[in-house]
């Protein structure tokens, strides 16, 4: 009985956290291997097909303690082969300064952009880089409020 109460409490806390970061409604959380850990991938596909504005969050680093978390409204959304790909970015290159709580901007003018997919991958690059780079990541998909 105590285990059941803990499971229910944990689920309620997770739902409350999703409501805070996704006030418009949480659609899905996709792990770096492409599996769905919360919500439904089909909910993201349905929202994209129906022209509903989507907000995407992504994490870099270990799942339990990511060292970076970003959120942005998707600028351009594509549905392809049962997956959704959201373009994010057009931001000036920024970087964290190690163990200091500070994010700086690059000295040279460079813009970062990426496509984040419900397949668990991000393909992105800086405008100064010749080729985009692909990396697995955790992503959170919401209805933009």
C-alpha cells in the first residue's frame, strides 16, 4: 500500500511539473534513444498536422542532471515519416563558463539554428560551421501557450 501511495505521489508531482513548463498542455517527452517516456508521439504529430503552435524543450547532458536545458517556440514544423521536426534557433552563439553561473555571448557574430525531432535527435550548427552536427537528446513537446 505504501508503495502504491509513493507511485501515485510521484506521478502527481511529475504531472504538476509538466503543467508548469507546458501551460498549454504537454504532448510528449522523447528520450535520446527515440522512445517516448511521457505522453504520446502521435499527440505531437496530430498537433503539427492541425497547425497548432508547438513549444519544444531540450536537455543536454545526463538525464538526471542535464547541464543545459533550453525552451523555444518552434519556428517551422515538419511532419515526415511519422515524426515531427521543429526548427529552433536563430540565436546569437552563447556558451556557459564552466562552474560559474554565467552564460556569455561569442565574440564573433555567429547564429545557431537546429532541427529537433521526435526521433530523439537534434541536427544543428553555428553559421560559422561548414556542416551541421547530429546529437541525441531528450526533448519535451508542448502546445505553445
